[in-house]
């Protein structure tokens, strides 16, 4: 399996300071009108993702491709947040795309970056993240699911990953495997290449619009030129803070929309809801504090000390708690209308299951 030459070069388009305005325009035009279908019918928003990429949503944490010359993780988080205000499934796909791009940005293989980074940053090449299993493996939670046999020019990989999202035929994704000498390797594959196949089976209550499938490897040849790193522990340490911080964009957009939906309820309902413990002003205050910490951490994503990583994990946990509190509070504020079929309010709560927020 080789990726060389599979993606045409993508020119670096001139960037403008109104990137977030462009992203919001795509969200209002392409995402918000489809949010109910994405949730209920499992519609995968491929066109919206491509247009978000063209607007610059996926370029900001790539050096030399975004608004700034360097890596601006905070702006990448803000772009995900703008998407999450309308649809968390689409925002989750955007996070998958950003995570895939983050692996390329931090790859130890300059040739792989040269072939794929521009296309990933522009949304011309869509990608998923298959690093759930190796992240759990490094934390001692589960064994590595893929094994590689060393052959001339690369590895033959066998095994299966249970769930990879933002993944359709022809999309790229990152994955990891154990080599024959104890090495742990991170690499990139393309779904549909020889020996790399999807195995979709189960149906979910909120994941159907995220192009989530199992992926099987059957003696799939992974060329050395497609390796992200031949030392997974070192690579994982470098990408982990950004990997986690990018997820917080989903939280921010979801909480912001919950507060807005509370304010849009009829005046009579809002008067009654003023007696509830969690209202839109409280959510705004909590979100402001959370985003302040997120942006502070995002300014230095390559810090390599335990205190910094602890702060990243803590803000990630705070975000998860706030997202759950916000969606549950919204259900209370909306009352019986929350329980109607295809309710916008219950969709916001249920969408939490389609993301790692």
C-alpha cells in the first residue's frame, strides 16, 4: 500500500483575517439546515466538511497554512466551536479531520508531510483518527489491536480497529501497530487500499452521521514512506496535548448554543425558568472561564512537563462536565417540548454520545 501520488498538490490559498466569519457562513448555509437529517437519518456531511476546509477551518494548526505563519491551535479550536454550535456530529468529524492533520503536522516523516499536509489542511483530503486504541494501550487500558510483520520496504499489518470515524472509501486515517521487535509504529493508510477494508455493522443512537466504521487489515502493506513515527510513545507525547485540546472546541460550541436556545424560549417560560439552578448567564460565565484556560493552554501545545499535561486533562474533564450540565439544563428549560420526536433540545443532549466531549 503506497500513498505517494494519490493526492494532487494543493496550492496555499491566501488567508484572510475573517476565517471564522467564513466558517460561520458555511455552518449557516450547509450545516445547520442538515443537522436534523445528520442526527436522525445518518447523513454524512461530506460536502459541508469540504467547504469548511476551503474556508480555512482545518488549516490553523498547520504551520504555514493558516492565518498565522506558525501553529495556532486556539484558532483551530474556535473553528470547531463554530461548527458545534449547529451540529455536534459535524463538529466531531471536523475534530477527526483536525486530529489527522495534527498527526501530519507533528510527523517525524517529512516526505509524508510534503505529500498530504496541504490537502489535509485544505479539506481536499479527508481523514479520520484511529488512535483511540493506541492511546488506551499506552495508558494500560487495552492491548494493541494491530500487529505488523517486517518486510522489504515496510510492514504487513493484520488486525482490526473497532471504530474509526470520519472515514469513507478513499479517506485517509492514522493508526498504530506493534512491530515484531517490540517497536510501536504510527502510520497512515487509505480506506479501500489493498487489505484495508471497512466493516460497518452496529447502528448507534447518535453516531450514524459521522461515517464511523470498523476497519480490518488483512496483510495490508504499509510502506515506510507512510509511517508517521517509528516510536509511538515519543510521538504520542508530542501530539497528546493538542489532540485533547482540539476536542474542547466541541464543548464550547455546544454549551454556547444551549445558552442561546434557553434565551430563545418564550418569555413566559423564561420567567419560570429563572428559578432553575442553571441558566444561560451561569453557562456563559462557566464557558468564559473554561475558554480562557483552554486558550492559555493552546498557546503552548508543545510543552513537555507533567504539570502542563495535568492542566490539559483537567480542562478537558471540566469541559465534559459542563457540556453534560448544559444539555441537561436545556432539557429542563425547554420542558415537555424536549421530549417530542425530533426535538432540537434532546438532539443537543443525545449528540454528546457522538463525540469524545
